[in-house]
C-alpha cells in the first residue's frame, strides 16, 4: 500500500511490529482491542493478499453488528482498498475480488465445535477470536484452536481477545495468568487511558463519573480488573478469610478445636457434569471446615455407573476421610458395632435417586443418607450467603484432590469449591446460575450447608457442646493466638 499511513495506539505496537505469532489482548471496555484487531486484519490482507483470515466469536448472531462492521470500516478507510472487496451478508464474509482471498466470520460457541467444518479456499494467515470469555471453558478454546491449526499458513498470527470477567478464578483469567509466563505469547492489557486520543470528551467524562461514584464498577468495567463482585452469587466469599491450609487446620486442632460430626453434601451426574461429595466437618466452635472433596469428572475419567462408583471409589474416599479425622468408618462400624461414633449425615441431590439408593446400601449402617429437601434457589443461596458472611464456613486447601478412579493425586492451585464459589454468577434474568460456570461442587456444598445451617433445630447440637466447655473461638482467632 504505497503512501498509506495507518495510525495505531502505542500500547498495541507489538501486535504489528514484533515477531510474536500468539497474542492475547485483554482489558476493560473502550480500550481499543477490537478496533486495533480490525486494523490488523486490514494490514494483514494487504501484506498477504493470497491468504484468508478468520474472525470468530462465541456467538455468531452478534458478529454482524460488531466485528463485521469494524473490519468493514477499517478496510474502507484505506484508500488503496477502494473497490477491492465484496461485502457479503449471508453468510458474513468479505471477499477480495482479485485473489478471492476471504475474511471469514464464524461463531465457535455451543456444544458443537463448528471449526471442524471450516474449509477455507486458501491457507489462513490470521485468526482473531473475539469475546473469548464467553466460551464455556478452556476446553472449548483448545478444541477450536486444534481444529484451526491444520488450516494455518506459514507464520499465521493468532490473536485472542477478551474482557476479563469479574470473577478472579474464571477459567480465562487463570489461563491468561499462565500465558504471561509463556515466552512465545505476547500479552497486552489495555484500558481506555491507552486510547484517549481516539475517544470523545463525552465518552471520557462518562467513564470518569464511575471512577468517583462506583470505584468497583469502574475498575471492573473500564480497568479490566477482576473485582469478584459484579453479578457474583457469593461476593462475600474472600480467599484471605475463608481459606486456610491443611497445616493451619491441624494447628487449630492441636490448640483444642475438635471435630464433633460431619455433614456430607452430594451432587450426582453420569455423562457430562461431575459427581461431587463435599464433607463439612462440624467443629466444636460452631464453624464447619471443608475437608478433602470427592470429585469424579466423566469427561476426563469416563462414565462410571453409580454402583461401581460408590463401591469402588466413593467407599475408599469415605474410609480415608473417617481415618483422617477420627470418625468411625462404615467398615469399622461393621467390625465393632458397639463402638461410639460421631454422627455423619449424607445429604444428596434428590434428582439422583439411584445414587441415594447406592449410598444407603453401602453406608446405611453407619451414615444417615437423605435426599436434600430443596428450597427455592434464592432460599438455598441465602442460607449459604449467611454462612459465609458470618464466617461459619472455612475451606481447608490441601493443594488438590485425590482421584480415586486413577489412584493419582491431582494438583490444583485453586481449591475446587473456592473456584466455583468465586466464579458463580447469576444468569441475565437473575432467576438462577449462569450455566457457563460449573456448579457441581458448589451444589454439593450447598446441600450440606442448607441441611445444617438451614435447620434451626441444629442450634441445640452446639448448645450441648458449649455446656461441655469446648472452644468457642473462630478459626481465624485461634490462629492469631
């Protein structure tokens, strides 16, 4: 393009001048990510006129009014491109007349990987994935990229764009933090301040109003900072207050804190979602501590029927749990029927009657197995919110969980329950959870928490303990001493 000058924001310069092939653009709203990527597509088609470009979003329906218009405007703003392209609307694509190279627009969300049916006429020289945070999981992103790589030309650039969700542990926030350590990936985080010359005075004034009237919203919306509060189901959950290490929990027990019972919440699934059991150790101070979680993911370990799952896997987990916290296990109960034992309740999702029956068959002589008495979602959430707000719940982080199917320890930087409690958000109508966030572990916890703290009669349980002069201090206070 002789004598053509294109202006770009300085923060995005590596996107155009560096040798990187993999880019991640993150940032708040109005930070120039989409505009600059549209400009890149214009430059790319000029440099490589015989290669195709793919621009995709999770939802195809939103492309026509957003990225398609941005790319069209970027091409039309370059004088050398006048009359060079045909703009088609059904399906959306932009075709170069001379070479028939094409800019494709695609939706890649949903349960079916649509990229498998992508057959461009030329090799692909640029891939831009917009609003990537709308994809259901990291797996969806990996599947899409794996399908597309076979279409890549030499030195194909891949640009992944997203607005950081408010939840810190959302999969794309965690993924981006990992990618910052990848020397082959260039991560560019921008805010509206990086593109101030391109914004109107009115836009800037409207943004600054939020800075002084609602700082948390400003940080999330325009700073691209995960604040954890926007739309969160449990905004009161805090890592620094509600998560302790296993070593800290052992220290509290050495200082007199006692396990006086156990409530186990269970959520069952067979083919897609995970089966999870979350033990709430009842402590002598009135709090509960979340002990090691049982977790079976059929997508990773294959589908296992409830009978085999309970007999071969869940039974081993329960034995280990009882041994670790001096609870009499079902096996020990059968061997020593008169041995004194602390109460154990197992509260399972009533939508999994087969799982309830299997647990009653294997554990019924030791554990009180019940279906959960579900209230409305708002009543259940309200009970859990109150438990967290009042510091009744503490998650013990063991650094991962044991997979009883593979007999291997699975390391995790983020506790499974903590991740879901942090990530859970309401759907658009605020009538339930947003389905994009997994909630199997949090549901299992909710059933146990609802059974214990949602029942006023359980208050008497701790009145008896207090009369025996057991410790009343919260775990956070015990650790300070």
